[in-house]
């Protein structure tokens, strides 16, 4: 076990020197790596068992909002095969580079062909929610807001809206920000998914608003629940005490509006 621990420390030091700020240390046996290939992003979370690398693999979770379910499964299968091909060896570097290569190939594939390029451009245009309110043609959708709840002086509140277009996203955000308390929150994290059966497309995006990785986790929650045509915003007012991983649990709970003790209020 001591030999495994020494090898784990050595591997983390090597990863830190290679990936620098992309490595997020949580504990001496838990960390995450951010992997970006231009617009395609992923986050690989690693937890080291005391028997790694000797007789067991590290436990991992992969957050990659832009990947489809089939793509995610294919990538996870490749990671599992890398472990099987390198039993007893430190493999996190190999995993990271495999994820990087997978994302690169995915991006290259998406860019092939003029029709696909036009589709990507259309999606990027639709995601440009920096347009002014005058450019939003659709009226503001109804927004349901849950009650605030607090942990160690940090306050969380969830908001949910049914949407049909990027214009609805912009309209809902503008309506929320008319509330000065919400506009002045430390973070307004959001994620949305818009499905079009007619065009057979799924448009999705997220925003951390300074809360690192929170937007991606919120979007991942929507994917797990298979929710479509929905916008979820979580407002957090930071109380000065770091909550660590607990903040993600609270963000998820706020997104589900689980902490409301009375009927959710309509904002619009």
C-alpha cells in the first residue's frame, strides 16, 4: 500500500507539471482535469483507490456536455480498454490524452463537409444570447422560482422555465435580472436544452458565471434526467465560507426546486 501511495504522489506531481492550471486538486486522492479542444470541453474527475495502480484502477467520472450518449459510452469503453492494456501501471496521463484525442477527432469530424459547417455556424449563431432585448422576438416564458435555502452563510435559489428557442433563454435571463437581488448574486449559473423534432436537432449550452464547472454539472443533470426545452438557473449568494464539493450538491438541489416548502412562485 505504501508503494501505491508513493506512485500516486509521483503521478500527481507529473500531471501537475504537465497540465498546470487544468489540474484541480481536491484531496490527496481526488482531483479533476479540465480538457479543452477549442469549443469542445470535458472534465475528468479521478478518485484514487488505495490499491491503485497495483491491483485496481482509479475511479473516474467524465463530464462532457457536448457528447451524445453513444459518444460518451464509446469514450468510456476506450478508457476501460486502456486500463486493461496497462494493468499495474499509472494510467491517468493515458486517459487524459485519449479524451483529448477523442475530442479532437470529434471536432474534426464535425467540421467536415460544407453542410455540416453551415450547421455548426447556425448553432453558434443561435447560441449568441448576447443580443439586446430588442432582438428577442418571443415573449418572456413563465419562470418558476423555488425558495431560498442556506448553508454556512451561502444562499441558493433555483429558477426553471420551459423554453422553445434561444430567444426564450435571453428573455428569461433578462426578466430574472430585473430583480436586483438576483442580478447581484455572486453567481447565476444556468444550463438549457432545446429540442427540435422537425429539424432533428438538440441545442444545449451552459454558463458557470464564475462558479468553476458548475454550469457543466448543471447541464449534466439535465442530460441524466433527459429534460428538453428547459432552462434552469441557480442563483448563489456567497457567504464567505468555502463549501467545497457540497456546493455542487446544493446547486443540483436548487435546480430541482426540491427545497421549496410552498408552491413555487411565478416570476413572469
